[in-house]
C-alpha cells in the first residue's frame, strides 16, 4: 500500500496544474455566457456595421449623441445629432447600406492585416537564411533548427498566455477600431484604467479571444512576437544547448515580449502617459522598434553575456579572431527576404488598408533601408578600405529597424536621415561590442536590433512632424499643441515632451529586456549550464544536438551514401 | 616509371591538361588542395577583425610516365602553368615501384 501513496504524492502538482488549466479554459466561455458585456463573435457574423463606417477624414457615419452638456461645442453637436436622427428616419435603406459599408471596411482591414501578417511570417525564412549564412559550416544545421524551433515554441507559449497578457485588456485603452474593436478583451490582470501592466483575458485563445476580430489581431501580433523570438538566435548561436533555447523561446513568447507589448500596444501604462501625466502622446512605437527589435536585441545581449564568447573568439591577449561567414549568398538572400517581409511589418501596423497612410509608411520603410545600407557601406569603406558584404546587409536591416517606430510619423527626408544614422550606428555598434565590450555576437543582433531599436524610438521624438496620429493613445483628438488635427510630433517640430518620453521609454525597454532576461537565465544557468560542452562546440553542434550534419558530404564516410556494403566493425 | 606531381594554380588546370594530352599522356589524377611557398600570407578583415590568409587554393596533378617522357612533361607543365607571378607552384618527380591496372590486372609499363 505504501508504494501507492508515494505515487499519489508525486502526482499532486500535476493534478493541481491540470485543474487550474481546466478551470481557466472553462471560466472564459462560462463567464461570457453569463455576462452582460460584449459577446465574442467566432463566426465573424456580427463584426462590422454602420458604426464602423468612416469617411477619409476619419469622421464616423453614425453621429453620436453628445453627453457633456457643459462642453463648449455641445449645441453644435446636439444639432448635428438631431439632423442625423431625422435623416436616418427618412432613409432607412441608407442606414442598411451603411451597415454593409461598415462591414466592408472591416473586411478590407481584416484581409490587409492577415496578408501583411503572412509577409511578416515569411521573414522567418529570411532570418533563418541570414543567420545560417553568417556562421560556420559545421553549425549550419543547428542554426536552421534554432530558427525553426523558435517559431514552433514561442507560438505555443503565446497561444497559452502571451496574447492574453499582451492584449487581454486592449479594449480599454487601445481598441483596434480598424478590426471592429475587439470589445471582449477588456480586463487587466495587473493594474487598471490608465495604469495597466498585464492583460487578463484570452488565455488559450479561448472564450473572449475566440472571436473573429480578436484572432485577426492575434495572427498579426504573434508573428511580431516571433520576430523578437528569433532575434536572440543571432547572438546565442553556435554554443547554446537546445533545451535552454526552447526555454528562451517559451520565456519570450509567454512573458518577456507580451509584458512590454502590453505596456506599449495593449493599452498599458507606457502608452497612456500622455493622458495620465501629460507626456505628449504617451510612449509611441508604431510598428515595434523597441517592442519587437529592442526587446529581442537586449534580451540577446543578456544571453550572450551569460553564455560567454565562442571558443577561440578571443585570443589570450583579448584580441578578437574572425570566424568568417560560410555562405554570403544566404546572407544577402536572407536580407532581401527580410526587406520584403518588412513591407508587411510596417505598413501592416495600421491594422487596416482604410488608413491610407500605408503608402507613406511603405516608402519611408524602403528609404530608411537603402539609406542605412549605403551609409553602413560608405562608413565601412572609409574605416577599412573595402565595403563588407555582411555589413552592407546589416546596414539595411539597421535602417529597417530604426524606421519601424517612426515610419508612420515622419517625412521621406527624415526617413533617409534616420537610415543614415542607423547605418553608422550599426557599424560602430558591431565594432564596439566586439572590441570593447567583448560580447560575442555572431550575427550582430545586439547592434542591429538592440541599439538601432532604441534609436528608432528616439527618432519618433525627434522627427515626427505631426501630419499623422491625431488622437494617438487618446491624446489630442480634437487639437494638439494648438493645432486641429495635429498628430504625433517630435522635437524638431515643437514637442520636447514627446522627445523625453521617447528617450525614457526606450531606455526603460533596454533595462527591462536586459535585466529580466539576465536575472531569469542567470538562475537557469546556475542550476544547469545553458552552454554546450567544449568538445561539442569544437566539433560543431549539428551532429551532437540533432544527429544530422547540414553538409554530410563534407565527411569522407558520407561521400557516397547508399554505396556502403556493410559497416566496418 | 616516374611519378610527376605538379602543384599549380587552379585556373591553369585546363591549359596543363591540354598540353599533357597533346604529349600523349593518357591519364591523370587531380587533387583539390591548399598550399603556400616562400610568399608570406597577407591580412584580411572580416567585420573589422583581422585574420591572416596563408594557404592559397591549389590543384595537384599527378601523372605517371616512362623515364623518357619525364623531361618533355616537366617542360610542358611548366610552360602551361607559368604566369610569372608568385604562387605558380612546384613540380615533384619521384620513382614509382609498381603500377597495377585494376580492371585487367596488368602491371608495370603496360599499366601506364
């Protein structure tokens, strides 16, 4: 009998966990069934109607009744409302048509958001090629598997709780009106009102998240999280164990990315600083220079510091040694694929083709990319006499990362300047990390994504010209800085508060991403080393980790597979 | 029987092969290899970090000839492979104890 009781004793943590998960899964739909609040729309049959019909200027078709009797424009708005009511009564068919129009607008935006999301998904292939090409041949399979497994495991973590943490409360302060508003995602797990820290609805993408609009948002946002997930590969490759890597991806998808993502995009406290503290439009990051690339880059830096440099990277005198890329063709193709995918990353972040700023965003993105590459190549040429292929590619990526936050808010000229700055920063960053900090970063992930991500957010605070973003984060919908329709504005156009908010938020991101990752994985590393053994690292990780060399014909015994008659003893 | 090994620059392979077949040499073995001679290596930069390039890609051609053909073959290879620049290569002549053709079992001069 004693062995039976011992088995039960070991089982109980699993049983408790299973009970909690089950309770979580059913409370969602059960709560909705009994709730008065908004209902989830999994079939998409009640999303989009006349209330989602807007004109080019963003004016709603449906005129709402003014509630504040003491507002200065109350009389005017009451008159407009009364006129609308009269017209609606006279033309019921027009009202029905407006329902169709509103639905059509939402449909357009759904297809836009999903298709641009698929483009961002394709960036996974680009990054896989880029990083695989930049490392040594003996680790090619290892790099490919890291990139592959990153997508797999981070996605699952995001499904379990990442999306809920990031967007569970988005309807409160950051409802995506282009997708129908996702009204069921309306609760903070930690925080409330203008000071939210973590969302609390939509675990396992069930209940309130099992909704057409909500899942449209999920698809788009999960591929952004995946981008942060694979960025870390660039700095930890060639020496990380596979189990530790899976842990990194689960960590990224479940909590590290979603928490900061909630603060900036999910209606959390950083985005609401404009309303709560008067800090401009709050912290602004259009498509994720800091939310995605900065978090990925600084988490990568923390992991690279814990892991230490690759064997043989630094000589006894501390001088770095070169480990040249094994396939520059992959590097360039990968960079082009990333550029192509970025056409989804930036313009897609409007969450709708009904927002015609998408064309400006697309052009700004490309301008910064090419300016970044040109500036990186030129600077490298002046420093070392030959333009380096991998730095030309890193320069383009730096330009892309740096424009990701400001792309919607700046002019094409500013986009070029931002690209030039990013190209120079990435060159200097790579040299600084390698020679001064002695942080071994095989693919330059920390410089491209960390440093240039920070730069991108700060550039919002410098170059934003106010032509877009009126009402961003709930600030200045009617007027801002004395001008009607004034959008997000930077230092050069008269808003110093935005500049300081951007610097503060971006720096906080760096401290957060580096600090939390360093703390968590120092703990993991103390329990069990996250670095492979010396013998494995010298042999190459393909065979020890996965049993499959990426280039089997490099080995004499595999030169002619299938022709072996029998294995030698 | 003599074995002639010539370490040459890779882009000279076709020229050397043609001049050998013109002389009546019927077979050869070619190895892709790397090497250096009296010339020193030079420094290159990868992402700002210096590394020394010492070994240069080379091709090693190995042919077997009867003693009478040694001097003509050496001259043919030298003329075909020479560029006048550092790194043209070297030719080694050595004696061979025996040669066997695997398909027929012939040995000695019949097997060349």
